[in-house]
C-alpha cells in the first residue's frame, strides 16, 4: 500500500470540496421553519482533539475494507470534516445544529463528488463519501451525543439514538464499503472502470 502523489491530490481535492459542501449545507438551516438559536461550538468545546482523533479513527477502521490507502485516509478525513457543519453555529444566526448528520447531505455530497471525480474509482469514492456520515454518527453516538436531524430538511426533528447504536452505524458502514469494494474490484478486473 503506497501513497503516491495522485493519491494525495485526490484526498486533498475531495476533502476541500466535501468540507465546503458540509459548511454550505449547514447554512440551508437558516431558512428552515424549525430554526433556533445555536450554541457556539467552540464555547461548547465541540471541536477538540479527542473528537477529531475519534472521528478519524472510526472512519479509518471502516474504510480499511477498501484495501486502498487513498480511500482509507479519505474515510478518516471526511469523517472529521463533516463537522464543518458547525459553521452556522459560529455565525451567531438562527439555524439547526448538525445539518450534515443527515441522509440528504450524504446523498448530495456523494452525487456531487462522484460526478466531479467520475474518472476515479467512483464506486469506492461514492461509498466512502456516503458512509462518512455513518462512521461520523457512530463516533458521536459512542461519545455521548445521541441526537441528529437525520431527515432534515424534510423533517427537522432531532432523532435520538441509544448510545449502544454506535456499533450498528459502524457495522453498516463496514458492510457497505466491503460490498462496494468487492463489486469495484470485480468490475475493474473486467476492465470496465479506469482509475486515475
Ligand atoms: Zn458530529
């Protein structure tokens, strides 16, 4: 497993776009009917080394089944960067917390990034982006934060999960990544997918 220059370029470019998408998606909450005053994430201590390390680790562990270093590192990085949806909380405006911890964000980010990077192994890339939401929520639940607006912007209720559910989110991510990686490897061995 060697990390080449093209791998680093892919990781950086995907990460930058993903980070902007998550921050941008959080701003949608400023026009949603259920918006409320938000606590500043820095004052709340939400952005700390323990959380960053935890999210990275959860992402890396799940992405290991892709067997490719670029997707393993992306799995960890995206699971951290999804928290750029704290942006709305930093702006002192009304909104909804944790907007990107949702199905809508997973679909939007996966679709946009797969279109942009369609010349890469888009099977694995798409799976890494979609499951970054699962591994992220898994660690959040494990760490003691149990509520997320999963169905926003269609239903803006914070859905609560028991702490024990963290393992289900992680297993779901590992299963999806394992199945998609297997399918991608088969397709590539048939010569239908060209990787950059
Ligand atoms: Zn989070």
